[in-house]
C-alpha cells in the first residue's frame, strides 16, 4: 500500500526522467548568462565584435585574465579585488562586533536610557543607505573620509539587523547560565567571553556569510565616495571599464573581470551553503 | 521580553552600546535629519545660501510630471520584477521537490546567481543584449526582430526587469523549496489515495500551505526592487531612454549628484523614507501574524 502511494506521489520511470529533464533545462537557462560571460573571457576581441560570438570557450583564458588582473583598464583588477575584500570583511566583522556588544548590553543589563537606545537602533532598520545618500556623502566628505576604507565601511555598518538577531538569540540563552556565573562571582565581560560568544558561534558564522555578500555586492556607495581609481571596488569598478564615447569596450577583459567579481561570493555561498541558508532565514525573520 | 537575571552597573553597558550608538548617530541619524531639513530649503546655484520654502519642494515634486512618471515606473518595475522572480522560482522548487535524489545538486547550481552582485548581473545581461555584439540580440535580429533597448523604452524596461529578477530567482527558490519540504507528506499521500492528481493536489493543498511564504516573499521582493536594483539600472540603461527606467531611487541619485538639485533630492529621500516606513510596517505586521500562524 505504502509503495503504491509513493508511486502516485513521487514520479518514477518516465515521469522521473522528465522531471530531471525539466530541472536541467531550468538550471541551464539560469546558468546561461554566467556561461556566456565565461566563454567571452576566454576568446579574443575580434571573435566577440563579429557576432555571433562562439558558445564554447576559446584558448585566451590566461591572456585575458592576466591582462585584467595586472593591467586592467583604469586600474589593475587585483587592486579592485583587494579593496572589495577589505570592504566586505570590514563590514561583516565591524557589524558583528558592534552588534554583539550592544545586544549583550541590551539583554543583560538595566541602565538609564536603555529603551531610548533600543528604539534608536531599531529605527535604523528602516532606512537603507540609498535613501540618505546625499547627506551621508556630505558627512563622510566632512570627515575627509572620501577614498578611504573607513568611508567605504562605516556608513554601511550603521544598521540594526545584526543587533536584533543577536538580541533574539541571547534571549533564548537559559537564565541559569547567567545566574551560575553571577553566583561564581564572574564579571559580566567574563560571562560574555566564556559563555555568550562561544554559544553564538553558529549565528556569527551564518551572519558573516550574509554580510560578506552584502558588503561585496555594494555598488552605489563605493560609486559615490571612491573617485580615485586606486580605491574602486570590483563591483563598481567594472562599470568604469566601459569607454564613455563610441569606442568599443574591451569585452574579453571586462567579462574576465565580471567572472573575477563573482568568484569570491560564489565560493562563500556554495561552500558554506548550510550556514548561508540559515543566515538568510534568520536575518529575514 | 526581558531577562530575569541581569548584571548590575550602568557604566559598562553604556560603553558596550556606545560604538553602535555613535555610528548610528553620525552616519544615520544626522544624515537622515539633514535630508529632512534640506528638503525644506532651495539652495541658490552657488551653494552660498538657501531659502526656506516650507513644503515647496514637496508641492513641486507632486506636481512634477517627471516625478509622477517615476512613481509609475517604479510600480511597474517592482511588480514585474516580483512576478518574474517568484513564478520561475516556484516552478523550479516544485520540480526539485518531486525529486528524491539529486535535488541537492540542483540547489547548489541554482543558488549561484544569488551571489552575483546586481551591478554584475547588469553587465552580464547587457552583454547578451548589447545592440552591437550581444548574442541574444543578434539571434533576435536573425529572426527578424530588431532589438534596441538603447532607443526603445519598453525593451529597456524588459531588460532591467529580467536582469534584476534573475538573481532573485535563487533567493525565492530557496524559500519555496524549504516551504515545500515542510509540507507534511501524509497530507499529500492522503489526497493521492483519494485520487487527486498532481496539479489538483498542487492547487488545492500545496499552494494554500505555501501562502505565508508567498506573502513574505512578495514583500521582500518589492523592497528589493525598490532599493537594491540601482546597480542593474545604472549599468544597463542609466535611467533612459527618456527616463523610461528612472525608478525613485535612481532619481534621488540623478537629481542629487548629477543634477545637484539638493532640495528636491532631499524631498525625494523623505518621500522614500515614508514609503520604506510603510513597507516595514507591513512586513512586521505580517511577521507577527506568521508567529501566531
């Protein structure tokens, strides 16, 4: 009986085969833009500008990628990759540290103005950087932080998602642990380092994955505050590689750059898939 | 909710919370306040002085046909991006859910586009549809269709919609797939014993059970298409042709940084702030409901 029902619910034989075919077709369609970019990064410029371009990789992979990495168009792509890495890690680590500390203060202490600060942090959830770009730009310019890592990172860690996540998590830590720590005469910071931080390991890792991608993929903010090509990040710098006039773009180098721009976040997402999905679900709740 | 057990002292917690409060104040509250303040003034062309105009900037905006057009563009854009990213994602999730083996492999392949930045997605799609070298536009030409998103506003909109929806398919797929896996097998099997075929089971049982996820994704995708698609539009169309892809966030940027019209740009920021506020309230209302669901 159970077998028959399974037969009705889950496809077997020709039905299963068809399901796989549909799935593969879907994956191919979704994947096609990435494949095409990869192919374009392995052929010569003349092969691209005389359409249709080939759909199978050529033999120029090493040439195109080394040209992109070491000379680029305005600035070597290796420089932009480094800037992106600093920015993404800076945002992820910075946000995690300030959020762990403030969530700990909010959950484990009673102090004057607590609710005021709580609501202050809560409000920052509501306003993405895109909405306050002009005045934020003025603040950063006023501090002389244009074209600096600080200017790239700081305005983007002023948001409360991570604080809320940690607050929710800390509330689930059994009170007995804090009670025991207090009875043993442990200082609050000892409790924080020895109990709270180790218990938050998985949440920290999941959040790191999400924040790394968030930081890496930023576009508008680096576009505004990095006027010096040496400070460009790869995601915004790729647009600067297109010529402004009627000149033909150097497609193989640009497409090699686009592949280089997606490799780090793809590696992070695919290799830490479980953490990534967990982080996604956590941060949207 | 509060902890029963708390530590004593008030200096330490203030020090702990200080970094976040200082960063929020400097990079969030001060700029947000500035946006509201500047929205009440019109600066002179040399930036030396500014004249108080009250709600003048807002009145001007609401009467401005370009601004109203940008609202309509944003609405069309968000609806299309949401539909174009949710429907394929649901379809793929339903297929993946029918497979007992191998769905993990497909899932790994399908989450790739999520990691691709919107601006990079813009470059990839621009490359495919480029009027001179694009493969897809070339094949369309062979079929007798003359693709030109540089001149044709409708095609430009189509291209930015597809490029924006592409990465979101991965995101929506993950949520739909997780929700489908959580549908109790026994319910499906019971319906199967009663003779309900696959599509009937899907419409009458599975889809209603997915409705919390679907509603959640609707809100999240609208928020995404409002605020996170700037990179796609800037790389593909730069708001053109004839402002046909100038969404609200793009207009804040182009009026503020390109046009240097700070009063209007700030007023637009304030209007967006109200829109975000409304969307956030909807999101929270819904999440409360989902908790009790």
